[in-house]
C-alpha cells in the first residue's frame, strides 16, 4: 500500500538527511516512530483511566523456566506486594497470587508456587475476570478480586 507524506519546506533537510542515513529505506523508520507515538498516547490514556504500565520479570515455569519480561497497561487488584496466599493442608506448599485488570479488559494472573523442592512462577492471561474464576488453578484469587472490586448486585424482578 502506498501512502503519501507531505513534508514542510523547512523540514526537507531533515527528511533528506534521514533518507541518506537510512539508505532510502524510510518506511521502517517511520513505522518505528508511529509505533512509539501510539504507545506514548496509549500510556497517557491509560494513566488518565487509572491504569499504569506494569512490567513483570519472572522465570516462566510453563516454558522451561526461561526468563521473561511481560509488560502491559493495567491496574493491580491483588498486587504483587500483597499477594493472595493459599497454603495446602500439610503446610508444605504455598501459592502466592497477584491479579491485574488490563486496559483492554483482560485479566492477568501471576503466581508463585513454592514447596520444599523450589519455586515456580506462572503468568496467565484470561479474557475476563469471570474466565479466570472458571479456572480451578486461579479460582480463589479471582473470587477475592471480585470481592475487592465490589460484588455487583443482581436485581431480580420476581
């Protein structure tokens, strides 16, 4: 697809220098700039709605413990600093869950599974908080998040 870009006369020297440095391949440079512009504007919009850029660094137990960093615009409901903790009956295994809602309406659950053998970190994205609640592995933190956010009253006309 071809698109035309109009350059002001006073900016022609900038255009020419960029073209010279890029070897006449300006499209990738323009796309990089547009993506950066979009990310900055989306971050501003997110901040105005009470969301922030969340960045999680962890060793992904679901992918051979490969180190990863995941970033998104979201809002913690159950933050990493105050996780929802669950311990098994024997007390030798503990799960620490954190939950965030994303700007686009998804639910992110990050949790640590610890026992005498070690520690496993998990990261999963759900289409909604309800979808997270339907997953047995993260049901308890999803239910707590629903309570933290305020249970919706279902009005019955009966």
